């Protein structure tokens, strides 16, 4: 089974995957990306990244967080939500994991996740819990079950929420404490007359 066939085994919210090389590690190709997109007819190679520094639309990725953070920390990271570079106007998350051998950093293995697909995948769970937000390391909303904050909004107020950390990605899940919803008394908040 080829790695392209394995792309079909990824969760539905993974829309693309590939390798992004550290600048200069591949002879004769200072900038190098091998990327595949998941389509209805199967995986296809994506060649929209311009790797020629002389061109105006050059995709200069060397300082982007999805490669810079793994280079510095040798740990995975998750970046976004942001509007996709490919121009599809979808919010995307990019998860990057370092490729290291003998202490040398060679680049990252990445996956792109469409936020709308992740939200749809999480919908049954989101429908069953109190007000909740999945936020990134910058406190920006990734998905939620509330209209109070949309994708990309910064969550500055966290009083009254329980937090669960996902340190591998720098994400946190904020869930409204049920006692905060119930007036802090541990009761339903309904009062008899």
C-alpha cells in the first residue's frame, strides 16, 4: 500500500498532507514541498506552492510557525485557524511534526485540517455539552458550540470555564462550568414561588 493510499485512512477532516523540507537540505532545491490533497476521486498532488524566490508569488515558508516551532523545539505544533493559502477561503489548521535524524532537523511532516470539517466531526459531542470552546495557543477559537465567539476570535474571559489542556498541540478546551450556569448553587437555578 502506498502512502497516497493511506491518505484515505486519515479522518475526514484531514484535507491534505505532505512533507515540507528545511530550507537547503535538498541539493539543487533550496525550497521543497511535496503535498497531496484529498479529493472525491482520491489523492492528488498539489503543486500550487511556488518555490522560486525570484517570483512575486514565492511561498517563503522558512519562518512560518508550522516549521519554525518544530525546528526550535523539536516538538509538534498546530497553527491556525487561518484562511488557506490555496485561495479556497476556508479556515484551515496546519499540524506539523518535526523530521529529525541524528540531531539534524530536516523539515516537517504536516497535515491540513479544514475547520468546518473538524467542527462537523465534533458536532455530536458539541451538541451534548455546555457552552464549550476549543482554543489554540494564542487563545483564538478553533471550534465552539456558542454564537458568542466565532472562529479566530480571541477568548480573553475564562472565568466560569473548566479547562483541559492538550499540550502536544498547545490547545485548550474551555467548558462552561455547570455550576456557573446554575447560579453557582449546584441547583438548576429554577426557583419555586
